């Protein structure tokens, strides 16, 4: 039960929130999507350090590292995509319209070519 609480508090709430903000920041500055993975891995390393230092969790625990990586990078990619969609439809409203949470489409009334 303690492991689940550490996972929920540290990985999901603290580092999940940080990775969500990281994904938003990367999308806001038009960075490539692969940077979410690199910075996400750095966040996972920091999360494992805090889990070890604060809660005496083993620093090298492969299943925990994989789960934390999926959660942290998942939050980052989710935030990146929804921010990218929002930016496209707000910065180019004459070209694109929202087509759901994760995509946009051509507006259809583009000027003749």
C-alpha cells in the first residue's frame, strides 16, 4: 500500500504535473515532439532519486522505472498534443478548425489557389 501511495503522490501528482507543464512548454515554443522523451527521462531519473531519498525505495527497480517512464512521458505527450492543437486552431483560424481533442482539420473555405 505504501508503494502505491508513493507512486500516486510522487509519480502521478508531483512529476506527472511537472511533465504536463513540460509538454505544454515544449508545444508553446514549437519544439519537436522527441524532446518530450529526452526531458521525460530526466524527470524519471529525478523521480527515482526522490523516491529513494524520501521513501527508501530501491533506486534501481526496472518495473518501477518502466511504469514511471510510461506515466511521465504519457502526461508530457498528452499535454504536448492538446497544446499543439489549441495553438494551431487559435493562431491560424482561417486555415484550421478543431476536429476533436487531439486533431485539427482544414477549414475548407481556403482562398483559391
